[in-house]
């Protein structure tokens, strides 16, 4: 694998929601070109898609503990998921 291999990008909100329902986690990470959003382990999402996901009441911080009150990790919470 070469260093120039592009990461897979998730290009629709609908696909991002499906991946999160399947267990994916939305995370904000630092990269050489600044902050980026990813659904781990599936691929990168644009800031627009990340913002759309964060507006949803079923996407909640996962209490990652990086900085108190400032989460960088979010999970999908369905109707039957515990708090």
C-alpha cells in the first residue's frame, strides 16, 4: 500500500446514518491538513455531513473523556439503546 492511497469518503448523509446504525462511530481527528471527520472504521465524511449528523437527536456524544464537555466521538443511539 502506498502513502498516496486515498481514504474512502462517505458522500451522503443517508449512507453515514446507515454506517452509524451498523456500529460505526463518528470521530473528529487531527490530520496534517487540519481537523477531519470520520466514521470509524468506514471512512471520511465532509464537515457538512458531520454537522448534519450532529443535528440528529439520535447521534449522541459517547463520553470519550478527551476534554470535559467537549466530545470528539459520537455514536448512534436508537430507540432501544441504553443511555
